[in-house]
C-alpha cells in the first residue's frame, strides 16, 4: 500500500510539472480568445465526465454540451438572469417529447444540476480574463492548487481527525489546516513580488478561497459517493479526471470574482491607478 501511495504521489508530481507551466504560459501569453477557447474545451470535457458519472445518454451529453457552450458564449451579452432562464427553458425542452415519470428525476435533476455547476465555475473567467491583470488569475490558481496540495500532503502525513467522514473519510482537519498554511505562504510570496493587495486582504482572500475550494472538493466527493464511482475519469495521472482536478476551482472562481468586484480592483486597473 505504501508503495502504491508513493507511486500515486509521483504521478501527481509529474502531472503538476507538466500542467503548471502550460497554465502559467497560457495565462501570461495567451490572448483572451485563446483562453476562452480553452475554457470552452475544458467545460465540455468536464461535462463529458459529469455525464459519465450519472450514465446520461449520448443525447443528453450532446444537448447539454450545446447549452453549456451557448450559455458561456452568451455571457458576453446576456445577464446571469437571462442565462438561468435559458438553462431552464431549453433543458426541459427534450423532456416534452420523451417524458417518463419514473426516469425524469433521475435524468433531469443531474442534467440541470451539472449544467448550473459547470456554468457557475467556468463563466467567471470571461470577465476575469478581459477586465483584470493576468497576475490576479495566476494568484487565484496558485492559492487553490496550493491549498489542495497542502491538504493532501498534510493529511497523508499527520491526518488523524476526519473532516466530514460521511462524505470523504480521508480528508482531515489537519489536512485542512495544512492546505491553508501552504496557500497562505504561497500567496504571501507571490504578493511580495507583485504587490496586489495588503497583507490583511490577502490573508482574507486566501481563507475564503481555501474554504470554497474545500467545499468544491467535498461536493464532488458527495456526487461520486452517490453514484458509487471513485474518480470522474482517468485524464490526469495521479488525480483522475478533469473534474477531480478542478472541483475546487469551480467553487472558488465565483467567490474570487465577487472578491474582485467588491474591491473594485478592475475599475482601478482600467483607470491606471
């Protein structure tokens, strides 16, 4: 078991060494249109994994993928209210022709939940990429991924007290604390070079992003426990599927955008202040 755990950790490290530089390069050098294309691609891939978790048919995979792309594309033009209305109207449309009271709750509910879940996590990047400095996005991913790494390592080494054992028995309070410590250290080091926020605001940001990331992790763990599957896929060695890697990102991205909007950072940046 120890050898397997070490091999699994090695795969996680190698995956990070490959993916992290690509993410940094994309955020610093990629055009907004390229980043949006990557967001759409990742959204579709995450939707594919979601459909596999619930064994949704190819029809719902394709229909939901079209709705997700349409909604993310319309985020440039429509308010969230109209996009939510669009989700409900078009999501229910196929069931008018194939309604079955036995299967309806087992198909429609995961269908509409998955669409909202992924739209919530991916749509903030359109605004963050177009209105905020790229360093802000780098800090966001650094905090979320450092929290995940710190929680994993601390939990493996020192974890004794389960966090929410009915959802994820392997997650511990020690891991939660270790995640916040590593993300705080990483953010403070990053902020030393880029001076994005004051010390107090930065630590508050780290805390709320860490909590949001943990909630995202627990949400996906709950889903996998309900459907009886260990991972959402096999795309990323040592992690599983894309959803397994970005579950914290999906919950943390709207929280981060709210934080940016509350600070008015984007307005100051556009004014050159």
